[in-house]
C-alpha cells in the first residue's frame, strides 16, 4: 500500500478551507434558516433567523443562532481533492516522461 503524499494532503486541506471563503452560500429556509458552506460536501452550517449575507466571514461575525461543523463533510472534501490532485500529478508525470522519451528518439 502506498503512503500518503503529505504535500498533496496539505494542499487539499488548504483548498478545502479556502473554498469556504470563496464559494458563497444561499439561505436555506427548511426548518430554521441556515447557510451551508463547503464545496462539494457541506462542512459548516450557520443557523440564523433572518437572512444576512451569502459570504462566510460576514455570517460568522454577525448575530447567529449556532454553528454546526460537519467532520465527515470536511474529510470527504479533503479526500476528494487529494484524489484529484494525486491523479493530476500522475498524469502530468506520465506526459512529461512520454515527452522526454519522444525527444530522445532520433528523428
């Protein structure tokens, strides 16, 4: 079994956290009003009585009724980005090796 690439894991964690700040949420009115943050899987929910803003920082520092942190959603996002980055790294390495091989062949 291969070991985890720590650099890719750190990068996927950073991307997951940054997307909370970059991707806005919409106000969900099912039951108590809430905003869900996290892309692709929601990992942070902020409950509010009235809609304020779609952006994370404004909702965190404004008056709210509670915050729910979804650890499974965070782990799912990190694993998803880790797999995407690992796949991209392997594909780029394969293309570079093919180019190097092709350039070594006599014309």
